[in-house]
C-alpha cells in the first residue's frame, strides 16, 4: 500500500516531501529549524538584498519556500534542484 498524507493547513511542502519519500519523516519544528539554519548560513549581503517581507522561509501557517524544501530533502539525503 502506498503512503499518502492528507493536507493539514498550508503545509503542502511538508506533505509533498512525506508523500515523495513514502514516510512521515519531518515535523513542523524541523522546518523551522531548517529555516533558521538556512538564514544563519546566508551572507549579510544576501539578506540585505531581500526585502524583509520576502525573507520568511516558513510561516506559522505552513507556507514553505521552495529553497527550504530543497534544503530539507538534502538533509534526508536526496539530491533535489529547482528547475
């Protein structure tokens, strides 16, 4: 039987990852941690160039930026790219 996770809130990115890898492997906290790690790794010049309103990689409602989805997949050992 194939794994399928139903949509909860706006957490499409998290559910898409779980459905792709066929297991629930990440929680909401993991996405907030991943967002913090990505922001910590970003250079000051990159952060200054992005408007503060556009800087959120994940929101409390679950909107997840595609760069965070790629990062989380890499954390799981998958090689994903934005095309």
